[in-house]
C-alpha cells in the first residue's frame, strides 16, 4: 500500500488566553490605532449585545441571537474586507456588519421583525442576515462566481456556525468553490454548540477545517478568541482569493457564552465547568489586558472608549425605538416578484384590517 495524498490542518494563535504573545506579531499589530480600533469594535459589539437582550426581555424587540464571547471573529472579518467585497453574514456577525456600514438600529429592526432591518441603507450590496442554516454558503458561491465572471478584484466572504457544516448546502458550496476556484472565504464560527447539540455529537471529524480538503482547498484553524490571529489568517485568505488563487476555509475556535437565542436557556445543557473555562479564554478580556500591558490603553483612554461606545449604542437604540411604524404591506412585499393570488387577497385583507383598526 502507498499513500497517495497527505493533508494537514494548521492552527494559529498569536495572543494566548494569558494575554501573552505566542506567535509572530503581524505588521498591522504595530499600529496602536488599529489595535484600539479592534478593541472599540469588540466592546461596541458587546455593549450592543447586552442592550439588544434587554430590549427583547422588556418586550421591545423580538427574538435575538446574542454574540457574547464571539466578538473577535466579526471584528476581524469586518476589518479585513474591502468596501466593495461582499460579506454574506449569518446571525452572529454584528461586529463585521457594523464595520461594513450596517447601522445598529437596522440590526435591531431586523430582530424586531421589521423589513427595513434588511434594507441596509449604506451597505446595500451585502445580503441580509441569513437564518436558514448554511443556505448562505450557496448564495456566497453564486456571488463569488459572479465576481469572478465579471473579472472584478473583489471577493466574497461567508460566515457560518459549526452546525452549518453538517448541511448539504455547505458541502455543495465547498465543492463548487474548489471546482471553480472561486474568490470565496468561508469563516466558521465554531462556538462548540448548535443550539443544544455539542460539537462531539455534530461530527466525528477531528476538525471542521478539514472539510475544505474534500473541496480541494485548504482549511485551517485559528483561535477564535484571538483578534490578532483572526485578523492575520482571515486577511491572508482574502488576499489569496483576491489574487485569483481560489477559496479558503477558516475554522475559528470560540465558545458561545450566551443562550443560543433569547428563546433558549443554555443553562439546561451547557456544563457549568465548561462555561467557566471558556469565560477565562474569552476575547475581550485578554485583548484588553494585552493593550494595558503594552500601554496602548490606559484607564482614561479605556473609559473614553467605553463612553463613546455607550453613547453610540444609546443613540442607535433610540433611533430603533422611534422608527415610524412599518407599513402592514411590508410583511408581503419582498417575497415575490409576482404575487400569487392567495397573497394578493391576504395583502388586501391586511390593509383593510389596518384601516378598520385605525378607525376604531
Ligand atoms: C435549514 C435550517 N435548519 C434548522 C434551523 C434551526 N436552527 C436555527 S439555529 C440552528 C443551529 C445552528 O448552529 P450553528 O450552525 O452551530 O450556529 P450557531 O447558532 O451555534 O452560531 C438550527 C438548527 C434553521 N434555522 N435552518
């Protein structure tokens, strides 16, 4: 017997859980301004997340998917992409979306069931949040194909969870990305859980990164709590795609330090000891410690950043709470180019009922 092929999956960490540098410091990490920007985005996302949960708990917004503990992934994605690239998000990508120009009040509107939350005023070429698991991978493959076909230098980046890698849509996208050498980067937020299904029940694979190998391209792991490693690895994959060298897959190892959504109770299935350990590894605390150690942050500067993030969140929440009521027809108008008869009828009934309610 002879071996006909060899594969390897590598793992990158630059800033470890003890906030110590354990890898080569990338060029971008030499800019104090860039590092403060990372911190600000991660903090803004965390504060936003807390407010969004409060809005749901007080009946002012619908079900919401928190991102606590996974802020570094979106921060790196948003920072690494160029404006004209296309980001195809799933529902834990607020940190990336806000850097793309999506307003926080638009995200709140989305979770409030308001169609205007899908209509990004400043970032209209990025698709909206995708909840049907893994379907966004195929949208991303189509988008990446179009970018290549049109000979642009832009790339597509799609985000997904660990559970999504068990879906047929994911495997089909991986296959086509490799076969057609698409300018596409897959970023998996491996937060160890798909609602209540732990990773060891999701797959027998040693890594999720290795799933790319079946598509004929590289998959690698990165510490998903390490903003420096994430920015480096995602940046390299984007450059590779932009140079016409094909797709990549990145598995970012994180932990979901929250309920799956506000409709879930993770304390019923996440082991306490595991959560405690994950809290010690979370991205914001270690990065803050690193910035203080490097004297890039001081107490005063940190408080300034806290204040400006809090003000931004307050202003966006205010905007969301004061949005004019959506048209009742918005529940119908964006699903079909041509309405089926039954929806024409339902739409007319909805308008009539709204008018009657206004009169009574
Ligand atoms: C096609 C499809 N099947 C099932 C669901 C129900 N569902 C919502 S979230 C979720 C788990 C997804 O887990 P994962 O991909 O790991 O992402 P995470 O939520 O952990 O970030 C499931 C099964 C769905 N939204 N879409």
